[in-house]
């Protein structure tokens, strides 16, 4: 599905990612853990194509039309239309823009790109409501402005609801658990699990092992100072929970 | 200066401006022979204009009174922007395109074909075969109306739609009765100047009980350099009549500022309604703030009759300076005044715009929705007055003023004034300020929308309460205009 090769990237001349190698196959869920400032969020933004981050070296190879393509030069919206999705750590508020109108515009852009028929407002309304049920979201949210006056937990649910609507092939979940109480986290994790299938893949970024009890990953990677320093199965998350990150430092 | 030289200069100026300014597709100049009076403003000028227009003596007298009053007034510098000083002696107050074989001005058949082409290029076809259906157009070029479409069709239902010049000639009793009845010549500095030198404009009269079958519109084009455009529009809606009126404006890109000082008066009698919509896209100057139109406009409506209704909807996207407060005097009981505005400023544009709602009659209602968008180094102010007179029992007002900032060198201001002299009045005021930032754009892009789509979604969301008041095609136009103006300013 996606293969990151020797990825170096930074912002305003400060290097943050210093040679990431990561391969995620179709049907797999990978988790990335790491201390603050290790580059987790940068990695998610670079994958999604944030224009402020500069890739200085390396490639991101992604399957486009059954071909392997380096997507480094694709704009964020082009990546999105190819099925890459980022669930934001801090979802952005967009005053005045109705959630349903926004999501239908996005959905139809993707349809158009994929050569599928666009959906009219009535069908879309039904479609979006069915997805909101998965996340136990109140229907009132779709008629509100995007993320405006949403609580932290509602914003995170809204991210996963958007993922359900847009149905990406590869999704990056950036600290989707932060700011969620245990009940909300369970609902969000259940939603994510329902979206998991053999045709898509996910990269779950988290600070805490807790989320991984609900979204069980196939692999866990530890990111430190812009590099992946250790990769193992889900048990690695438990070890980190117990011992912290220091013992994984390079050279130890 | 020989004519050939002037043309070269103009083309060069336009090219340079095109390079430095964002795409202003109306910035071209029409090279045409004109009948132009010498620069300067004296009583002699007033006489000359009046004579050129073959006006009756009473019209000349009115102009002269206005001029004498104007000389006692001073240029207003209270708005929240800098301009001028304007040298009123350095302008020519009358520039009319010459007609074919000396035929009459204001008739499409005798209009120079170059002009018909100009309007076609602006998207306003005037000839019989090509003209728009459903919309009657009065086309004003520099100082005069060059033609009005659909007149015969409108006359069948008794609607008069013609240039001001024609109205003074053909319907003097109506003009005498209503001209200056809402905006007297002594109203303000620019209204007085306009009353003295106005050269044309549109006149609409909707008789009793008639719902005007077409949208009426005027398209204003300023072409000549070192001139000003001073037009007056007068719309009268008799008992139980209805009309929707649209106004569009463009001008070539020039290095020097041009003055536009218009007056619009609306009158509604019992149960009548006027909907007045404007998309203003005068040239706004280049990035450095060079050139552009100084737009000093007095627009006011008077709900004379009971249950009558006036609404102003404006999309102000051009002009170096905008000074404009479309207002409603709510005199008839139960009358309704509305003001919906989107004002966008970019580069170094300065806008000070808003409304006045004067409640006099009982149970009068007014609504004000103002959306200001500022970007680059521009300055955008809302200024509004809600005045409730002692007679206005049960008056209601709702005002909402929202500002959106793009980038960090622009500014937005709100100056709401409220004067209430009746205890039974209920007023509400809401205001907000927001910013479009790179994070919002990235968020929308990461969902599959391109930059254009993202900005359009945000701007549409911000302005939707205003856009929904515009006639359909006008709304589409307005959205496109804002998108074009904002391209490249977010990031």
C-alpha cells in the first residue's frame, strides 16, 4: 500500500524526520509511538502533504491505479483524492461552513477524480447519517459549522466520521485518543475497527498504549528523534508503557 | 496631445498595470471619439452641461442652487481612510462618446459600434438579437446613457425605464416631484456635487399594482481619463408595485484616481417593494495602491407608504476607496428596511461602508447583515446607524456585523451607532471577527478540495446570508468575483 523510504523532512530549515523507513501493506494496521517532539505529527503531515513541511530526501511510494508512484510532489488534495486520509490531532474549526455541505463537496471531488458519479444532497444526507450512527454522533452535528462549538471529544469523533464518509484506502490517525474520555475512546475505537478491512491500511499515532488495547495493531514502531528505532508486535507498546522510551535510545 | 500618442500611453499603462495587479479582466480601455468639455468647475460648467442636455430652466436652476451650496461645504474626512486632496478643477465633468452621424445620444441604433462591442466584452449585450432575456439594461458610458433595452416591452405594462436625460425630457412632472426628495442637494458634500453636475443615470417608474415583469439593471462604465462619473438613479414604486433592480460597475485600469460620486434615490408608496442589488467592481488600484476609483456614493430609500419594503443588497469588491451607506428611512407604518452587504478589500483598498436605518413609523422593522472580508494591506470598516425616533412605537432592528481577516497586514473595524428615542423599541446587535488561516485551508485540502474550492467554501459559508438575497445569476457572478479577488492571498 505505502512505502516510506529514507524520508528526511523539516520545517523552516529545521530537520525533524531524519531517515524514516516504513512499509505498510494492504490490510495492516501499524502504530507509531514516541515521546514528545520525536516527529510523530510531522510524519502524519508530511504523508498528507502539508505545504509548510519540506521533504529534503527520500520518497513516499503509494499505490495509484495499481502502479507504485512517488507522491512527494502531489498536493494535499491530490493525495486525498487518491485515498489518503489524515485524522487531525487538532481538528480545525471553519466558521460558517456547514459540515454536510463541506463533506459532500469533498466526497464529490473524490468521486469526480475516481470517475464515479457525484452524489446529490438528498442521497448524501442519508449516506452521512448512516455513518454518523457508527460513531453514535448526534445528527445535529451535520447541520452545524465544521468543528465550531464542538467539544474536544466531538471533534475527534467528527474526524473518524469523515473517514467513514470518505472511505480512504490509507488513513493516518494522529493522536485520535488524546482528549477523549474512556467511553468516547471506546466508541471511536469501535468506529475505527468497523472501518478496518482487507483492502485498506492504517497508521495509528499515539502517545499511550491504552488506545492499542482497542485498536489492535499488527506492528508497533517507536519513533525517536526523527527515526524509527524499534519495530515489533503489539507487545512493544506494553513494554513502552512499563519502561518508558529511554531504554530504546540509539546505542543502548 | 495628439490622439495617437494618447493611445500608446494608455496601452502601455494598461499592460504595466496588468502585470502588477491581479487579473482585473475589465481593465481595458475603449479608444473612441468623445465630446468632452474642458476641465474645471464653475457656474459656466453647470450651464454647459445643462445646455448640452437640452434641459429645461428648472433643472438648471436646481443644479445651480446645488453648486452654490456645494461651494460652502468641505470635503468629508471623518471616514476611516485617507484620500486626496481631490482637485475638483482638474476634472472634466462631461465626456460623452460621439454618436454615428451626429445622431441622438442614448439610442442604441445611433451608438458607435465600438461601444456596443465594449459592452458585449463586459458581458452586457445591447443589440436586439443578443440582449439578455428577463433583464432590461440601461448602459451608462462615462457621462451618458448609450442605450436602454426592452423599453417597448416594459411600456406595455406601464413601466417607465429610461435614462435620466430622457426622464427629464419626457416625464418632467415625475422628476420634479421626486428628484431630491430622498437625498436633497444639500445632504452632503458629494451629493451636492452630484446634484450640480450629474450628467445621466437611470429612471424607473413602476405604476400602481404592477409587478415589473423584468429585472431592471444599469451597467456603469467609466472609460475616459481625468474625468468623473456623476450619475443619479431614481426609482419610484407606486402603491402595491414591485421591482428588482440590479447595478454593475467597471472601469479601465489607470494610474491616476478617478472620481465616482453617484446618488441613488428609492421611493416606495403603500405596500410597494423595491429590491436593489449591486455588484460593484470598479478598478481598485494596483498592489502599491496606485490608481483606482474613488467611490463616494449616497444611496437612500424612503418607505413613504405603509407596509412598504426596501432592501439593499451589495457586493462591494472594487474601488480604491468606498464611501457608501445605503440607507432606509422607514416613514410608513409597518414598513421594512433591509441591508445585506459583502465588502471585500484587497491590495491597499480602503472601504468605509454600512447603512443607516431611520425608524419613524410605527412597527417598522430593519435588518442589517454586513460581512467584511479584508486581505493584503487593506482596511475595511463597517459604519452603521440605527435611529429610532419618538414616533416609532414597536420598532425592531436586528444587526449582524462579521469581519473576516486574511493575512496579518489588513484591518477590520466596526462602528455601530445606535440612537433610541422610544422605549418600546427592541434592538439586537451581533458581531464577530474571524480569520482564514493556512490550517483551515490545509484541513479542507486534506479532504480533497483544491485551494480554489477551499476558499470558495469558506467565503460562501461566510457570505451565504447575503448571497441568498441576490438574484441567482448575480449570486454566481458575485461568488466568482470574490474567488478571483482572493486568489493568491491565502497561505
